[in-house]
């Protein structure tokens, strides 16, 4: 059930990212609900979930943005692992630290994507380095309590049991 819920949530946030979020953009930059969800979920749930959600969210973003396949996949995976590492060392029921780290991790992603795009001669606006992290931080502030709450639901805690009879 957990995997199914995560897949549905990721697809839902991808659809919202590409339909509604461009309307709230400033200078062509708008928040990424899917990326914020992946980072916050990784902070709350640890390494294994970070690998799953980081790779899946990156792959579906890469499928939508066809410029260079793999940039979002690798950056989301690495940054979700970083978020899981951060999540091991913080109080998860407090909102401030995950929200601030969402700002920092978003800035790191934007810089990494900018560097990778420059290496492949794809133009990208560097002005978003200030706007996008602040936007994602605001979204994280609104989403964190909800993500923390659903992560502690019983259907999100149960694992697959293949060896039981």
C-alpha cells in the first residue's frame, strides 16, 4: 500500500507542477511540489525511502523534461540521500530545520542542474537561484506537517512481507 500511495502522490505533484505552478511563477521560476515532497519525505523516512522516492521523482521529471535524460534523476537521488542523512540527525517533529534544509537543498539542485546544463550547452536562467529556493521553502513550510503526519500512518509504516505463510 505504501508504494502505491507514494507513486500516486508523486504523479499528483508532477501534474500540479506542470499545470498550476507555472501560474504562480516569478521571472519564469516556480516551486516544485514534487521535489519538495521528495526531500521532506526523505528527511522523515530515511535512506531506503530516499532512494526510492529520489529515483522515481527524478525519472518522472526527466520523462517530462526531455532536454537531457538523467539530470533530474541523479540530482534528485543524491539530494534525497543527503536529506535522509540530515533527517537522521534532527528532531523530525520540529518544522524549522527541514524547511531550512529544503531551501539549501533546492539551491544546491539548481546549481547542479545549471552546471550540468552548461556542460551540455543548454541555456538556463541563473536568476532563479534566489527565487526558486525561497519558493520551495514556503511550500515546505506548508507541506511538512502533512508529510510528517502521513509518514506516521499505519499503512505507510508496514513493509512488504514475502516470507510469511
